[in-house]
């Protein structure tokens, strides 16, 4: 029996559609595999933002660095504090997060954010002594797991000004959710022991929500 041309077209389109679906599934699987640990997760909606930004002490004209910024929730909030005369650097290995942040900043007409893809454990692409305040929000425990904590803290110390400060937000060592497994969470003492050897001194520890604490450090 002769095969109708329309039937062949339908079958061809079906095969093409299946191939496109397979390629997209493979692309998504690769993207998920390449996704940095902790990427896409943010503590911003869990914390007391007024307490956090009050402690950060950002002022008009300040230079702020958001390490492992993700989609940039803290970055966008910080841009309001430093105003147009300030400058925000946001760095992350997660390309999708950086692209999302750039889109959000453009949509909101924010022009003082420089969002960069980089491996913070190897090199933060900023000159030495450039930053007033650096924030590492719920990322330190991830860096411990990936073995990048020492390299990152060394780089943070390099880019901070002599009177600059580092703020570290972490999950309290309690059962979740929200947050990572309790086995990888850091107590304030553990956080302090990780940070101090890299030329920092502790300033203070404060509660910034039901699930999180923040520690601030200055350079020695």
C-alpha cells in the first residue's frame, strides 16, 4: 500500500521533536551536573534584612562585594544602600545566576552593579584593597565541602581595604529544613576558626533570624 506523504511528514516531525526533546533533556542534565554546590539557594527571605544591613554599615559611595552571589538578592538590596555613587561587585561560578542578576539589574535600571563569573576559590577579579564590605552569605559551609575555603578567604582578605570588613552569614547548627543538613552546618566557633587564620579578627556575632546568625570580621 502506498504511504501517504502526509503520514511521512508527521512521522518525520515526530522524530525531529523527539530528538529535540532528548537534546534539551541532555542539556538540562549537564547544566544541573555542572551547577556549583549550593547554587540557586538563597537565605535572603529567611534573614532579618534590617539587622543584616544595619550591621554591614553600607553608606553612600561604599564599595560592596557579594561572594557567591547567586541570583543576587543581597546584591540588589545593597545597591540601594550605596546609592549611585557606590559600587557593587557580585561574583559567582554559576553562570545562570549571574545572567539572572544582570537581567534583574537592567530591568530595575541599576547601573552600579558589576556581576562577574569567576571561581572565588582561585581568583577574585578585583584589584587589591578595593572593597569596603564583603558579604559571604550561607556559602562558607559549601566552600568547606568543595575544599575552596582557604583560597576564597585569602582572596577576600586581599581585595578588602585595610579598614574593610567581612560579614559571614551561616545557618544555625540545628535540624532543618530550611538549610543544609546539620552535618555540614557550622557553629560560630567553627566559622571563627576557619576565618581567623587568614588575617582576620572577630568583631561580633549576632542573630539575624530564626535560622541564621551573622559574624563580622576586620583585618588584623
